[in-house]
């Protein structure tokens, strides 16, 4: 089964689309999300956001609190609400490097910061 998205956590663990739905992902200590873009030909990397959520019919999105409130006000349907965490730079970079080298995803398309 191909991996469509993967969430990377502070402790180095991951959760991906082969393990469950966005709502099943552990909600705390997220550092990064990688997902396929343009079918299976490219990927998006989301990092540096305070929150991440999965928009139905779209994919993972990173947002700050005003961005989350905007989605709620506009009744955008989303699931898999995740929160990020502060990580010392060296530990953060180690997880990010592991994520960016993930062989389950094609070349980088975008590096999405909030």
C-alpha cells in the first residue's frame, strides 16, 4: 500500500496513511508533515506551523491559531487536528533530515511555512 502522507514527531516516531486516517494520528508533538502532491510525482513538506489539519478533498495544511479560527468560521471541514511542539534546533534538524530523506516520497515540491 503506497504512503500518501506521513507525520513526523518530536521523538522520531511517525504515523502515516497506511496506519490509519488523519483522525487516528497522535495529536501532539508534531514537527513535520510530508504528503504526496500532483498525484505521486511530487511532495509537499509542511513544517514550522503551530497546528496541522487535514482538509477533506485536499490534504494536510499548516496554520497558526488565527488560521484555524478562519477555517472554523468558514465551516471548512477538516480532520486530524495536530499540534506542534518546540524542539531544540539540533534535535529538530535531525528529525527534519530523516523526514526529507524518506524514500516513500518523490522529490520536494514545496517547503510550506505558515
